[in-house]
C-alpha cells in the first residue's frame, strides 16, 4: 500500500500530474510547480504524517460518492447547494438524536471553540482549561486579553476534574476535552455528569464546553457522550468535528450541540456561509453511514494497540489512549525528538507544555505507516531508553 | 547493536500482525479501486427554481477548475489532511497574480471572514465603522455584534456611495467600508474619485483604515474603474478585499482574500487560516491563474445584464447603471410582494434592502437563457402588457 500522502501536484496543471513522486522528491515542489509556489512546508516534504491526529485514509466510499455528485453546486452558496447547510444540520441532528435547533455548524470545531471563549469569557470571567489540553481556546483567550486558569492533568494524564471544578468558580467558561488531546485519556460518563452538576451548583453562570473531537475513537465502555448534559443544562455545550474519524480534516466541518438559545448565539456569531458546498454533501453522506465509522474505529483500535505495544516493548510509558494518537513518555524533549523524526521523513506531534520536556504525541496512521514509522522512532529513541525493556509491562496501570 | 535487534523484531512482529488484519487492510485496499471515481458524472438532479437571489455565477468555476479539485482529492486521503500548509501556496499564487509578495495577502472563509476580521481589528466601541446606508451588510452586522457603533451614510440620488459624506463621517472612525461596485445598488464610483476619497480620509482621519470590497471587480465594464490593489500594498491604512465567489464562480468553495500592506495584513489575519478548506484552496489556485476565463465570464455577464436592463427599461422600470452581475431596479412596489410572486413561478430574487425595500428589487444575472425565462415571469408578475424579448 502506498504511503497515504497528500500532494497538490495534480492540482496545478495536467502536465505536472505525470511527474513521478521520485522526480518531485529529487527536484522539490518548487521545481515541479513553476513560478508561483511557496517553499514546501514540512508536511509536504514528509512521507508519513503522524503530527495532526488525522484519519490517514480520508473519508469512506459513501462520502466520496456524495462528493462526486456535489461538484455541480461548487458555484452555489452552501445555502443553495443540494444538500444545503440546513440539510447538514438535520443530518447531524439525526445522527446525534437531537433537533436541528440544537445544532450549530462551524468551519471545523475550531471556529466553535473560539466562539465559545468569545461568548462566555470576559476580562472579569476567565477561561478555565487544562495543562496540557487542546490549545485553541486558550489561544483565543489570549488574543482577546481574557485571563486563563490552567489546571494540570494528573500523573496519568487525566483531566483533574476536582481541581477544575474548584477553578471554575467565577470562571466564564470551562474547557473540558474528553478524550483529552494530547494526553489521550478519557473520563467516564459518570465523572463528567458529576463535574457538570457540581459546576452548575457552585458556579451557575459558568459555561461548560465539552469537546468530543475524538468521540468516535473511544473504546472504553465507561465513556459516553455528554450530549444529553448539553440538552439538559443551559450554557453547557458539546463540540464535535468531522476532522478525525470521519476523515474530513481538509473539508472543515464541525458542530456544536446545546440548548436552542445557546445554539442561536453561535449561529449569530459564526462566519456567514462557513461550510463548503462540497463538504456539506460529503458530511451528510458520512453522517448517514455509521457503519463506516465503526470500521474506522476498529482500524484505529488495532493500529493503536500495535503502536502502544511498540512503545511499551521499547520501554516507554504510554498513557491509556482512547483517541487516534498516543502520548508517550519518551524521557527527552519533544522538540528534539520531533526534529530527529522529521529529518527521517516522519512528522510527530508538537510540544505540549508543561510536559514538553518528557512527552511526545504520536498520531495513529495505518498499520503500514506505524510499522515504517516505528523503525525510525526506535532508531531515534535508541539512545534514550529510560527503563530496562523487561519492566515495560510492569508500568501498565490497572484498568 | 541492541537497537538493531529491537528494530528487526519489531518489524517482524508488525508484519505478522499487519497480515492478520483483514478489515483494516481491506479498507485501504478498496480505496485503490476508487481512482477516477470523482471524474465520473454525478447523479441527475431534479429541476429547481432559477436562482437569481445571491449574485452567483450561474456557470460555476468550470470543469478545468473542478478537475483540479478532483485530482487533488484523488481517492480521498487528502480530504482527511489539514490544509494549513497549502494556504501558503494559495497566498503565493494570489500574490503572483498581482505581482506582490505573499506577505501582502491574507485569505478567509469567503471574503465575509476577511471583512469581519477587519471590523474586529480596526474598530471598537470608541472607533466606529463608517459604511453606506445600503451596502453589503456583513461589516455593519458584525459591528453590531461586537458593540461597534455604525455611522451609516445615505447614498446619493444615483444610488452611488456618497464619498464626500463618507469622508466627513470618517473623522474619529476606525474603519471605512467602501463596496465598489456597491452591492445591492450595482453602482460604481470612479478610480479617480476613490483616489481622492482615500487621500481625504487619510488627512482628516489619520487613524482610520479604508477597506475597499472589490467583490464584483471582474464584472465592471465602466472604463473609469480602477482597482485599489496597487495602492493598498503600499498604504498601511488601505486594504482591498476580493472573493472567489463571484466571477470565479466559486461561491460554494468559500475562499476570499485581502491584499494590502504587510503590517496591515498581519493584523487583519488574526484568526489564522483555520477556516480554509482543501477543495477551495485547490480550486482558487487553479482559477486565479486563468484570467481568460474571467474575461469570458465578464463578457457573458455583460450581454445578459444588457438584455435584462433593456427588458426592464422597455417595461418602464429604471435600473441603476449596473457594473456587477446583478441589477437594482425601481419596480415601484414592495420587493416582498414581487419576490413572493416570482417564487411561486419558479424564480428566486433577492431579499429586502431597507430603506429601499418598498420600491427596489435586486435581481442577479443568470445566463441569457435564464434571463429570458425570468423576464417572462417578471412580465406576468408586474403585469407588463408588451414585454420585450
């Protein structure tokens, strides 16, 4: 199976499509794309992308079929396209078992995370977030000049819900990423429900954003979605994305679920026409094809087990991953590890302070990719093995 | 040496394990059979009304542009990759088109995102927005959300932006929005007039940024028009917004951009490229290189626009001097009643545009054939006895 690597060479002109990958690698994309190309970025130059928690295969066949039929509407605003943005809201509502009025669309969940910060925080009501967790909400808070309270994860990489609930008092918005990126750990449904109840009681004006970007990759039976909590409580909302298991990171489709009033304010603030007409058709088809997502979850679960075992066999601790990436205690700085891997054509995750001196995030590709990457990673980490290989299995936590 | 052994055993284990995974391998293998899938025609669609309400290019981006998207998405994998790096390629392609540097360019999810970023960046409760009273609503709508006061300046009698009054209103403002040609009135202010306006705003309101939205630039036929792009790259208080949604025929792809001075562009792009999608990026890169297609599209629109304006004139209804892919017509009755009646006969025309919603309607220009069908409907709705055409 060829390495699943994107390339725009075919997009530029029919002539360049015929160039072999070897030619391009030898000449560089600048040579292949005469004139206007910017220097290729590290992702274009890498052979295996394990840096952004993407689905390496992209969307499924039903989605591709729908995409094909959508090209006729490329010139139409997504409100006029068939299916339309309204149809997409309905498809999401069907999938999540809510009403369309409970669904807001975003250009990726990115847009909705940022809107959440904007709508619920202020100079007197800070953002409460974890360290480390997905950075987009705190980036937005910093851009807006809003205060940020960061609560460290526990030693197993789990969000410290008790400390976050305490920090939530007088906060504007609590950001709860479940499973948490980059630590990959999940909290069971009961713990999330207790957290929401506690914050609602102790700080009723504080909004709670539960980001379930990796929902479809969870295999822990104790986990369940927080969508019912979002419907039950005002100012509690759940964000999801089609960038992960749905394999559509390039298409920029995300959504938020919440009570009607919450969702209406998202609708007012979201970018006008924030959906691509092709993406709308692809997303509707994907949402109506849950069997494919189950197959993707199974594929990821196997590749994740393989990758987890690989690191443990090398003697490194791996957090209990419920996502399409693993968070590994490599015992050295993530930056150096990333650079060493990049030089060998493998991209791994960025730095995640405060654990950036010891831990690295590696996304799960295909088995084939993980096998190839494993050879490189073993080579890079060869000199920094923290514990004798024999003790690796001893470090497993009871589940 | 131990390292080497570890590698080998790992590889061997991986191989065995990979061979044993039927489902996952099949997922990947089946994908190989999809090559060319996107190139086959999609299923036939049921008929729909004539869409003359959103100023879209009825022909879309054309097969060459769409083929570039089909090739780029290939068997699907690239749709699953974040396109951040590719945004840099798009910026370079746009910069190339104008002979400027990539630092002069920022893109957005449609020019709507760029316009909002400009309001966010350059206005505040203390620094108002200045806009025409009857212009594209995106900036004023966003200003309302963030608590920025809006100074709405009435249009002149020809339904052109009143540049003198706007320059006067610019004192103390943060941002002045100039939509040229102006949506929904379709009118243009000349290049010379815009030059004088910018100079006047700079002297009376040295802190204000002038944002010129040239969404309909490619449809202008008036020889007095001049794009302000060349001036914007040198002037930190001038930004020009453009879109791929109009003449490029890519309203569904959501790509717009702004060109300006690097310092201004850097401040403007505060949200980053996260809302850009891969299909739009690829399509925009292909489309921006094809100037000849834009010229053909402009000629096509000009002919259909002429036909439409003439039809209304012969029926007794005056249009403004349209320099866009829509006409703004004084039908002497409320737009709503006209719109509802047209919808019943299969033609969609635009929303209300207060304060002229009681007398004027905006009609987008479709193909010549579509305009012949549409004007037949308009004739019935307006009870025109001897309709032209």
